[in-house]
């Protein structure tokens, strides 16, 4: 198929119909760009190579959704890169745009042929390419699941929007300080808010009384950018990581980021469990109680299969592994065995499991690649948590995990026992590296100690 045409003035140009989803972004139906070329030695070879780069360019547009002027600059830089590395095209002259901090400083025309690469002020490795390569490696290597990939790519898109698609080697301390300070002034989830999502960063900063994102969220952005530049150093793209050590200092203790529920709030959760229709929504009954008496994460409980509940060393246990169905486990240490608390057994959990069909235990929870099985349950519990349990923003479903950890600590249980029950990595070499995991018959007496001094809910099969 033909994509390169020649004008009457002798210059070639590229023309291709844009995919429908990208037409609104570029405000046109065709990608039509002058090549500034009057002579091509091998037209077919040049077109084939240019077409490959154009497809990469279109992929970048979908990933980062730049403004039209930034997309035009990306295409121009890509074109120069193609011609510089291919002797089939000869540029007569071309307009080059020099940028700093993502803003145009000046534009001028220079002859290209015969100049060394260092004399051409265009990005040799644009930030967008570094982001694309870094993201692809993390996704392909399994470091990012679908949900993490979606979140982290949005973080990197914000970074690209702030600094512009400049050469990665142009990054310096000042650019990173500007990024950090601007980031801390932006609202959280701005792309989800009707008030902000259609506005540029400059327009948002001009709005009075914008509630900025939490500094912990800002630090997550910065940490990811620092990780990317650490990776870029290893790839030889840059010599220094200017994002390292850039995070905001936060004085709160890690233990204060989430708080355990108080006794009255635990009682409210029990009342909530008692009030639901157990037979039609068994997950609303069992998942909060399993968390309350095991310390397991929401995702670990929501993805349980019937086959994950078994006797191990004579003890009924939850086996958290990848063995059955689609699973997501946060860390390698998360693969473990957690004994089933005596209260869960007395409430009828084993009977429920025995009567369940093989496979996923909670038929009402549907799987998706981004959230796993948690999305529907998380929305249900989150809504009722604020309505009937607590208005404290530091108390969420995850607080039940803190409740278990706090109870065990206050009752003198070894830190290693608690860490292994919760699926954390043991820091001691002797117990973490050389010793096997605790057997469920060793863990069960400690877990059975967990009790909140409130009346248990009615049994699952009670009338």
C-alpha cells in the first residue's frame, strides 16, 4: 500500500488514514505530514521503515494522549530520527524546535546533511520512549499486574505532561524540583473529576482553593519516576537519577496510616453481618468475618476457591496459592497457609464450603483483569463502612488486618508468628531464609486467641 506521495514542488509527504479512536486527538481524519525530502534513494525500503515508526508513534498516542502540538513535535522528532539512521532519504532542510521544561524556547531552520548528531538539537531519546520501554519491561516481566499497570502508566503520563517530551538527558535537578512542587499542588484523581478532567495543569493551578493530593500519593508518583530513572541509568540512557531522594518527608508513623477498628466498631460490623441476606449474598457474611479472624487481605479472601480450604497437618486451613483459578498474590511471602479460626468453624464455614460447588467460593463476585474479584465487594463494604460503621478515613476494610496484628502484638505473640500469618517477609536470616514456614498446627493456637470481646454473629445456617 502506498503512503508516500510527491508534491508538484518536488517534496515528498506522508499520508495515512488515522484510526478512528485517534482522529479526535489529532483533530483530523488523515495523518498528513511533509517529509522535507526531495530525493529518496530506495523509496520502498524507506516507506517500510517509516511505517514501522509511525505505528510506534500511534501506539504512543494511545498510551499518553498528548496535545495536538506535542503530537506534531513527536512526529517531527521521529521523522528526523528515521532519516538520520537511514541513507535512503536525504533532507534538504527542516525546522527544528528546541524545548526546555516542555516549553518551546525557539524554532529555527538548519541544514541536516553532513552535521554530526551532537549538532542537531532534537531528542535522541525522548522521555516518551523511555516510559514506553520501562512500562513494557515491567508488564512483560510480571512486575505489574493489570491494576498496577493502569495506575502507574497514569502516573508516568502526568510526569510526561509536566516536563514535556524532551530528551531524557536534559532532565536535571531544576526540572525535577519543578515537577515535585507542581505535583503537590494538583488534586487527587483529577482525570475522574468533572471539575478538572478537561483542564490542563496550568488551568488547574489557576483555580483557587484546589484541594491538593495527599503527600503520600505524591510520593508514590515520585517513587515510580525515581524507579524509572534508576532503570534508565542501568540502560545507559542517563548518567544520574535526579528523582532519587526527592520524596516529601512525612512525619506520621506507618502504623498511623491505617487504624484498627475499636470494639464498638467491631460490634457494628457484626450487626451489619447479621442484617444481610446470608443465603443470597454469602460473601457479605463471610468475607468480613474471615478478615476479622485471620488478618487476610480482601483480595486473598475474595479469590478463594473451594479447593483452597483443606486439612493440612490435621488442621483446617486456607491455602493461599496460585493452584486453583485466577489468583493475584501481593508478594511472594503472601503464598502461605493460614489456619481457620475456631469462631469461623463454629459459625458454619466448613459446612458452607462442603455444600459449595467446586471452584470459586463467591459466585456473586465477578473477575476482571484490573481488580480481580474485589471490585463489587469493595464498593459494597466501602459504602456501608462510611454510612454505618465509622466516618474516620483511616479506618477501612484493611483495618481488620490491623486488628489481628494489634491483638497478637498486645498479647505477646512473637513477631515472626504474626508476620507469617499476615504474609509479610521475615527479616531474620535464620527464620526467613533457612527455616521453612510455620506449620498450621503451630500457628492455630495463636490465631485462636484473637477475640474482640463482642458477641458473635448468628451462625450462617441459623434461622
